[in-house]
């Protein structure tokens, strides 16, 4: 069929359409291949970037780990070098620590690292490592470097008395720096505790634990130094005259905070100058009525003797009470209202003698670190029968050591070490009538407070008071053992406290030892025997559950003191005799720290051990 001119045939139209479609199909296939190649390139590029980033983060992790491993131990090196006075070594270690810390923080803080912190499993590890490096860097910048710089600018000897005075300027200069260091370390402990390592690798958890231990130890040490720097200028009269009463406790006749108050010395301080203004003994300082109104529960345990007789002010384990009583009795006797009371015993004196070296007393005896305890707590009674002569020897020893210290005879590093050891053992105690000073002392062993429990430890107090009326405690061995068991459905634990006492005096002590040692038997105790009152303070909110000896229940005096349950009884031992008394308490909470004991600083303490406690013995 033929169409009119200008018209196309239908077959031609279909042919053209088919040819066009065919050409479009070929073009689409070519375009699809190009698109696929494009996305393949993108995918490969992403993979390359991810692999590269992963390798980069892995490399940075290794570098940060290496820097951290080098930095953390250096903190201990710095501390040890400063303790021994090697400032050059401390500065070198501090500089190296700063470089390692800065490098570690740099490796762990770039944008790629931060992006990878959102990756499951890997992310928590990277976050924890970054936070650890930041803590180390902060400690280096705000604590270690300022502390070492301060140590380098101040001679350690400037903290020691010389010619009866202490130069207060270096102490005052150090105050703002030490506050800053203390704040930085305290913040570091908070920051470390906030780091979540629950979903991290064991190596990361271990690093966090190691850093935490180092920071905790350093924070405690620096906190003590900071307190001293803030407190000493005020105590030494930087802002006006101060006076203090030194109380020397005689451990041969044990009392809760150490021993019988054997001698006293009133010291005066002003603008760093220190001098003894009066010395006396407790003899004759007795009052008909209590000098202070004590709580009824305290009087019920310690009777009114603690508040009427200067020789018994240390019956209570709360040194704040002892300090207030001593101050009031001294005021009523001599008219001086002192600003505080400082206590120490012959063992503490022996530590101080390591710093001063041997001292010759007015009596001719040579007092050394090795013989101080023997001379002051034993030989004195063999060599002097008259109590007045014994008191003079105590006073002479106290004055001689004081003069040696105030005269600059002590080695500064050895003196600091001696004071630290005596403080840790509660052989030096301080009470201040000034509230601000007392706040600075709070939380330290120097306050002589009742034990305070926390998340790390459940603390029990064990204290001793002599009931012999003699000086026999040089022959008393003491061991304190702790144990616990959980038997109840509510999880509340049972605590057991074993107190073992042994009289090591010779079997013929009643005739071979001087009467000034054995006592005259005034309190009904056979000469040569030792009678001791044991007081065990359970944690607040715990409860007394009784006392046994040899598995048999024995009578005791249950009481309460300042919210603490107290179990009290007396034990009398003949020479060679040993007795173990077990005190039971039920704890308040299933969740508690490790059991620890705070105790009277006795002379002969035997190393303690854990004891087994059975459910049937506490629930019978």
C-alpha cells in the first residue's frame, strides 16, 4: 500500500522506533557499568580510609600505652627522690614524666581517635585510655611540676628550727602552691574513679588500677604536707603569741591513747621563736569535782577520774576530750590557758633521736634512739626509787630532746621521717583549741579520734587501760586478731576480735623487780601480776554480742560511747600466763570494707592474723 506524499510507512516507523530503543539499551548498559565502577571506587576508598584510620588509631594506641607505662612509675620516682632530699633527681624525673604525659595525651586526643570511641567494643577502651592520659597530663602539669619547683626553691633545712626559731617565710610562701597541688590531686582521684573500665580490656583496667594506687598514695602524702604547711605557721605564732602543753605519755603504765601522763612542758611560740616556759608532772593535780561536764556515757565507762585527776586524762581513747581536760586542769593549776595539747611517748622520742643523734641528759645518762625506751620505761625504775627523781629524769629527757630539735641539731629529712612514723603509729597526737586548726587536723591519725569506717575498711577500736597501778606494761605482749563470718539471710556479718595478752615478767617478779615497777598492790593486784582493762569499740550501728574466753561465755560490761558499742572487761595475768579473749559484734550492713583495727600504741605488739569464725559459735 502506498501512502500520500510526505507520509511514512508504518513498517519504517516501527523500524526507527526499534533502532532507537536498541541504541538506548546499549547506552544504559554502558552507564550502569560506569555507575558500578564509581561506587566500587567509593567503597574501596572508604575501606582504605577505614583501614588506614584503624592502623593509625592502633599506632596511636601503642604509642599512648608506651608513654603511659613510662609516665606512671615516674610519679613514685619523683616522690621517693623528694623524700630523701634529692631535688635534682626529682626534677629530672618530673620533666621526663611531663614529656611522657603530654605525648600520651596528644596521641589519644586527635579527631580520628575520638571518632573511633563510638565503635562498639573498641570504643570503651579508647575512651578510658584517653581519660587516663588526660589525668596523667593534668597531674604532671598541676601537681608534680609545681611541687618539684617548690622543693627546688626551698631548702629542706629551712623547715627545721635553728637557734630556737623556725623561719616561717618559706612555709608561708609554700601555702598557696600546696593548696593548688592538693586540689589537683584530689580532683585526679575523682576523675580516675569516674573512668568506666567495666567493658575494657584487662590491660586497660590494670593501668587504671595502677594509676589509682599511685595517685591515692601521693594524695595522702601531699595532703599531710599541705596540712603541715597550713598549720605550722599559726601554731608557731605567725599571727601572734601561742602556747602549747606537751604531754609525755608513759607506756609502762598503759592508757587508751598510750600511757600515764608522766611529765608536762609548757612551750611558748611567737613569730617562729620556741621556748619552754614551765615543766611539771601530774602529781598533785587533783580536783574534787569534774573540771568539765562530760557525757554520762563517757563517765559511765571511765568514771569521774578522767575529769578530776591529771594522771588519768588519757583513760579515754578520744584525744580531743583528753586535750580539753588537760587544758582546763592546767589553767586551774597554773593560770595559763594554752592554745592546744601535743602528746608523744618514749617510742616517738626514740624516733626523733634518730634525727638528732645521742643526747646527754642533765643526770649524765646518754639518751640514744636505741636505748630511749629501755632507759625511760624500765631502767629509770631500777635506778631511781623516789618518784620525784623519776619525774625529773622524764623532764630532763623531754627538755633535752626539745632543745636539740629547736636548736637545729636534727637532720631535716630524718626528722620528717621520724614525725611521719610516730604520727602513723598514733604516738604523736595533737588537739587545738582553735577550730580552724582542728579542721586542718581532721581525718588524720594526729587527732586521736575513734575509728571511722569507709568503703575500703570496716574499723574496730581496741584500747587498753592499766588497772595494776604499776609500771609492768614493758612485760606485756599484745596481739589483736580479727575475723568475720556471714550466717544470716540478710547478709549482716558477725565480727570476732581476739585480744591475746601475755605476762612475760620473770616468774619471781614479786621479789626480783623493784616495787616501783610491780606496784605495792594498792588496787588488789598481786605483785608481779598485770591487770588490764580491755575496751573494744565496734563500728557505729553494730551491736555487742558478748565475750568468750576458751569457748566459754564470760561476763563483761556492755556500754556505748559517742555512738559506738563498747565491750569492756578486765584481765589479770600472773607471770608467764597468757589469755585470749574473744569479743563478738554483729555488723550493720552486708556491704562493708576489709576489717581493720585501730588500737592503743602499745610497746610489744605481736603481728596479727586472721581468725576463723564459725556460725554455730555466734548463733548459739
